[in-house]
């Protein structure tokens, strides 16, 4: 088609007919305008329209319509050829325009868009998978610390109970039961009972991210790691406390014998001093126990803070693909059904439409207004909008 358009005869036709058509149409244009202006002057001179002038105006308007048709017929061959040439040029442009879906660049752009969407979906899936893995790992770390702290507290209570038993045995010693109490203290177990410690329950709350098997495995892991430490600490602390009591028993026996032989006042004084010494020793052991518990709590707190920092850095270090096409992601509305347009119009009206003038809105809603006017002018069943914001006026046109 492009070869036909540039043929010599087409060029000659444009060169020959275009000026002629233009000149003839210019003459018709000038004559029509001149006649019309004369008619307008006559109407003004007469002070307005009358029957004779109305008939002249009707005849002139009819001649103007015919003039327009003749002018169109004269220029059509030339302008049609120009239109065809423009169509060929735009067609060639469309063939290489990436924004046109059917062009080769447009098809390649579509492939790139699909590929970028695929890569983005894969990257998002990897990000979600990695985020879930990190959440589970963080939950495991939190639960591991909570279980360790819970087991440590349970062990401390068990250790304190044994301390209290030894203290009670020592406090209840008299001359009459000295041998019996000494034997009970000497035979007091300093080895942690296997069943007693391994059956310790954990009251730590299980995170929702963990399965039953995961939580059970963590509890077993923590107990396996803490058990040697608990055994060693129990043996050392209880053994040391028992040995200290046994070491002091001879002197305590002598003190009890002295108290039994002393006067009432002297016996009361010596008994108070003995109790004071025992109380001071118990206070010292309690302070040492609290110091160790505080150190353990601080260690667990530092570990928890380290886990939180590791979790934050892990979230920021999610792996990204080696290549990701450059892309621009925008939200696109997908209307699921016809009622969705009401929501679109409502958002448009509240953000932009309510700020426009009546003229601007009339242009945007021209087709809708035209339909409403068509319904109002229906001869058989006219339909009017009943609203204080709308009125109907008669538009009169002469034929």
C-alpha cells in the first residue's frame, strides 16, 4: 500500500487537485459568510426576527448545508489520500511501538512483563519461606531459653528444699537425739536423683510456630545439656553444706552439753549465741545462693538479647536472586462484577469529582447525560429524575 501511495500519479493528483479544491472551497466559504452576515445585518436593522426574515434565514441555512456538502465532496479525494498516507505512517509506527500489544516490541515487552512478574513471585515466595524459617528458628530460640530458665528455677527450688531439710535437721539437734540427727545428716544424699530431675515438667509456654515434636525435642535437648551441670552443682552445694554442718557438730555438741550444765540465765545466753551463729551462717549461704541465681538470670537475659539481635539481622539478610529484571510495580484494579464500578465512582467522587465545576463534570458525564435526556424525550414512556439538584428545560430548534 505504501508503494501505491507514493506513485507519481498520486503525487500529481495531490499537487493538481489540492490547490483547486482549496480555492473553490475558499470562494464558497467567503460567499456563504458574506450572505449570512448581510442577513444578520438585516435582522438587526429590523429590530429582530419577523416572518419574512425567518423564511430567508431558513432558506440560507438550507443553502449553507448544501454548501458544506459540496465543499466536502471537493476536498474528499485529497484529504482521503492524506488520511490513507497518515494511516500507512501510523501503521509503520505501530509495528515498532512497544506500547502496542500486537507489535513485535510489544510482544517482547509482554514477555518481559510476564518474566518480571514470575521472578518477583518467585522472590516473594522465597522471602516468605525464609521469613517463616526465621520465625520458627526465633521461636525455637525463645522457647529454648524459656525452658532453660524454667528448669533452672525448678532445680533451684529442689536445691533450696534440700538445704532446708539439712537446716531443719541441724536446728532440731538436742543432746537426746544428737546421734540420730548426726546419722541422718551424714547419710543425707548429695547425689541428684535421676528420676527426680528427669521427670521435671516445664511450664514454659509453647510458641504457636512450633509443633509438638519440636517442643518435645527442645525440652529433651535442654535437659540433656543442663543435667550434668545440675548434678555437679547439687553434689557440690549440698555436699559442702552437709560437710560444714558435720564439721560443726562436735563443737555444737559441746555447746549443748555446756548449756545443759549452765545456769538458766547462762544457758539462755549461750543458746541465743549459738542460734545467732547458725542464723548468720544460714544468711551467708542464702546470699551466696541468691548471687548464683542472679548470675544465671543475667546470663539468660544476655542470651535472650543476643537472640533478638540475631533475629533482627537475619530478617534484614534475606537472600535475593542474582538477577532481577528492572520492573515497576503498580496496583491495578480488577472489577469483579458490575457493582464494583459504584465503589470506583464513589472513590473518584470523594477525591476528585466533588472539586470539579458543573461544566467540567458535564463533559465527563456527557454520555450519561445524553442517555437521561433520551429517556426524558421518550414519547411513549418518558422518565424524569426526581431531584432538587436537577431541572428540565425545553430546548427549541427551528426546522
